[in-house]
């Protein structure tokens, strides 16, 4: 005998009740609950109407117990750039909006000898549904294997493809930097400084390679005197910019491997009484909000980190049995603003 809501008198309605009344499969109901795109709008609205009519509420706790996972997407990182993390969170949150998933941000110390054990303890304690491994943590194959051993979904973000299509999201840093430096060369700059990122990781290596390729294509050699190292922080950009500007024959233009260091170099130039771009042209990488707010507005490479994080999270939460988004490459592009002109004659 049916209850008042068509629940066969069993009390709270279940997913089986929704499927029976809507005359669809349990899998279709699950897809509606999980906001799957693989449904017609007609079917989605019909099932949602039945859910509202009978008052069905998905039991997340029971589902979490069945899956032996919590409905958490964790972003694991060791990155000093606050703007980078804000963009990552924005992208992940947009992907899990209107779903049952929540976001957890977990910092780790990539220099720690116990990093793998630390992440193992995190996975065992929090039991996330899946993790987004952010650069440079994403470059650690031991951490990827650890996630696999624990049956935890993961996606690795980076400046190059680090895994299979379903586990990777990448940008084209090398090509983007090559185009940015070529942009400087096309405007007449031949003495170009480079502020590179911290050694030992893929993004600084790829960005330096793009710099070198642009110079070689123009028949220019890379003068190591014009290369200064930073750590992707504003302070390191000030220090590196100071070092380049203090040279007896300083560069007429600088490419900095991220915006924070580029803006630091702008400050160093101003302290020396230099005008930007009249005395020194500067290009950054990231396209952070601050890059368009400084004066003059910074020419930079737009790194699609929000879209990358969105795609990574979308791959993680794709319903079981459905193919995740096959894309893995999201290209960067040069944003021309006001910090580059031709060098003085």
C-alpha cells in the first residue's frame, strides 16, 4: 500500500521511490542528483519535479559510508602565491557549485622528508572523494601513486601534461613565454633580462625554455648576466630586478616568470628613478588582478588557472560510469597592456 507520497508506507522516500514514480532508472536519478550533463532537460526537470513532490532528500552520510569517502574535493598545495590559490579555489568552487561536494585546501611542505607520509595521513583521516594536486606538488610521482593506492581520485595540474588525459590538466607555458619574448624582440629589444622562478620544478624550467627559444629564433644569445632567480614572490622580484638594473649595461626589457616578481621589478625600477615603459619594458606571467591595477598596467601572459582548476575538479566529480571531460590542455595567451614600448634609441 502506498504512503501519502507514494513511498509504499516505508516513511522517508528513497531513491528507489523516485525512480519508480518517475519511471526512470536509479542511475538516471543519481545523474540528476549529481548534476550530470548527460541528460535531456526534459528528463532532468521531470525527475526533479518528482523529488520535490515526494520530498526525497539524498542521504549524503549513507552515500559517504557506502563509498568509504567523504564528499570533499581537496586541493593539495605548497605555493607561496596567494593570488594563485584564490584562483584555484574560484575554479574548483565553480565546478562543484550546486552539488553535494565541498572544498578543502590542504597545505603541505614540499621540502619535508615526510611529505608522502603527511599526505597519506591526510588521505586516511579526511577520506576525500578526490584531490587536485597543484604545482609543484603535482610533479611528485610518489604522491600520485599514493593517491592511486588509496583508491582516491586525483588530477594533476601543471605546466606540462603530467599524467593520462583523465588525470591531467596542463597549460602551454613554454609556447606562451616564447610568444611574449618574441613580442619584446619585435618591438626592438635585444638586451632582455629574465627573472626566473625557483629551480627544480617544471614551470620555471618550461618558462625559461620558452625564453631561450624566442631568443634563439631571433639569432640572439642568452646572456647569463641578464638572468636572475626569484621564488615567485614580490620580494624576490624586487631583489632580482635590483640586481639586473644595477648592471653596468642593464637590460632594456625584462620578462619575469610571474606577475608578483614583475611588479617587484617595477618597484625596483622606480626606486632607481626609471620610468616604465620609457626606460624599461616589463612583461609578467599569470594575469593576476593586480597586473591590471598597477600603473602602468602590466603586459602579461594570461594563465588560465581558474579554468584549469574548474576542469580538474570537473574530472574528479564526474559521475561513475561517465567519461570525464577529455580536454587536458588549456592554452595561455599574451595580454597587451601599457608596460612595453620600443627601447630608446
